[in-house]
């Protein structure tokens, strides 16, 4: 009789154990699947975004640009002695220059052609070079070795650096920003440090202000990387990004 | 009367080629020897017509301007190639110059500038587009394109004006800061351009950086 109770208890115990185990395993599997799906969705979204940017930049460069240049050339071919007409032509030429300058900037912001041709490091150097003439922040890039990372990952790392730099310029009031990029055996490290006023990263993420930060997180997630932000009011901000290669 | 300069233009946009051809066809001392829509066509066209100057877009399908430039200069070392760039992509311009192009123009350059560029390269001078940024200037200086250092003596006053030109001061502003008349400053400017054998401010900046008359830091 005692044995029977024992056996029944053990059996029920095992059954409950199996059910619990099954339940736990399912939850873990479900969670993993969820995470994977989430990442796939993010990747799809970002890929669409980047492709669209590339397409628009291409259109500006290949269709609108040459057309405008041609209009300007044609206007330059008009010969007139009438002072008023000359002025109108000159002014219109200047406007076309202005349009082209604006388009150049838009195209660059959409997708710097250097990234495709020369890779991450050159693109970052160029990006910083452009800003160092105009932005109030002095940006220094530190890179010790050549960086070799897969093409499809480069765009995300570049966008993250861009986002950090833009955040620093827009919100931190910093005077200096250091960016370090290094490639170690099987991972890429991006570290930045500014001397600005800092912020409460957690609070920022929760508020709608943190759109840029969320985009940073999404890109880190796509790359299966780790993003750490260390910031305190008045103590500057540090970003660490670690990406497995 | 010297024989007219023979030109070939290469660009994958027909409209732009037409515009350029129309403008060039009205110049008395130039003739258009041919047009090409990509690098491959350009090679064939140059081999067939043997022009003096080629205006070539950097970005073209099949074979880009950089590749075509390398090949053409091996076959025709005296050929003068001017790069055309739509959006001043600095890295591409530097690559094209390193490949052997003699100068470059942005595609929104006006008639006079295009003619200036052609005249410069025919005389074996480099030509840098008027809109050259400081970043591009310093990239060109660091590249293995720009010519070797030269020993030309400049007076203190000239050196001072060179610095101001590099900093994009107008003749008026230079005059005010140096207590000289605008005319005097313009005279100095002309002499400096002549001495350096360049056509515009971009040329002065590149010359000054290369010969260390000014540092990159001073320009930023």
C-alpha cells in the first residue's frame, strides 16, 4: 500500500516535472523565436530604409544633377548684350548652383559614396572632416589598425557613429569628442567620449526624445552587438559598442 | 594661327553631353572629335580620334573614368584628361587625379571655368575646380598627385596675402585688414597666381599647403 502511494507520488511528480520542463523549454524557445523574429523584422525594416536611401541618392546624382548642369550650361551659351537679360541669366545660374549644392548635401546625407567604395574608416574620416570645418565640436578619430568588416555591417556601424556624433553636436554642448574604432580578433569596438553636459540615458530612452538612441539600439541588435551608454549629468557621455564579426 | 584643340567628352548622360557639346562647338579654337557614353566607348573613341583633351565623367557604367584614365595614359602619355564630378565626391576626385587626370571640374561649372580648365591642361598646368573645399585641397596635397615642391621666393607681403587668399578673404577685406587699396591687393593676387602658375583660389590653397606656406590647421 505504502509502495503504491510512493509510486503514484513519484509518477505524478515526474509528470508534473515533465510538464513544467516542457513549459519552461517552450517559453525559452518561444522567447528565442520572438527575439529572432524581432531581429529579422528590424533588419528588414532597416534594409528597406537603406535601399530606399540609396535609390534616392542615386536618382539625385544620376537624373536630376546632370539635367540641372545641362540647363546651366545651356544658359551659359546664351549670348546677350542686354544688361537686364544678362542679370537674369546670371542670377538664375546662381540659383541652379545653390540647388545643386543642396542636392549634393542631401545625397551625401542619404548615403556617402565613400562608404561603398572605400569602406567604413574612410567614410568616417570624411564625415568628421566635413564637420570639423563647421561644427562647434572638435572631433578626433583614433584608429590603430585597419578595419576589416563585412560590407553589410559597415552601413550600420557608420550610421551608429553618425548618430552619436549628431547627438553630441545637438545636445551635449561638448567641445571635444573622441571616437576610437578598433578591430580585435573577432569583434569590432567603437568607443566614444565627449566632455559635454551628459544626460540620463534611461530617462531619455523612455521619452519620445530618444528616437536616435532607439535607432542606435536597433542597429546594435541587428549586428548582435552590445551597446552601453555611460552618462551622468555634467560628466560627459561615453558610448561603448561591441560587435561580433 | 595654331590648330584647334581637339576634344572628346565622355559621360553617360546624353543630355549633359549634348549641352557640353553645344557649348564647346561655339568656341573658335576647339573642335569636338567625339563623344562616348562609358569608359569602353571612351577608349575606342580616343584610339580612333587621338584628341588633345578628354573631359571624362568619373562615374560611368561598365568602366568608370578612373579605370579608363589609367588605360588611356599608358597608351597616350601626353593626353590631357579632365575629370568631371557631379557631387564633388572627394575620394573619387583624388583617385581620378592619382590615375593621371590633369584636373577636375564640377559639372555645374560655368562656361568660362570649363574653358579655363581646358586652356590650363593644354599648357600642361593642373586645374582645380573653383569650388574646391579645404578638405579636398588637403586630400589632394596628401595624395601622390600634386607636383613636387618648387622653390619660388615670395615676399613677406605676398606671403601674408597668400594666407588671406587661402582663408577666402575677398580683395576688399584683405585691403581693409592690410591698409592697402583693393587695387593693390588685386595686383598682388594676380602676381601670386602667375608665380604659382595657377588659375584660381583653389590652386593657391593647394600650392600653399603643398609648399607649407600655410598649415591645414590655419584653414579650419
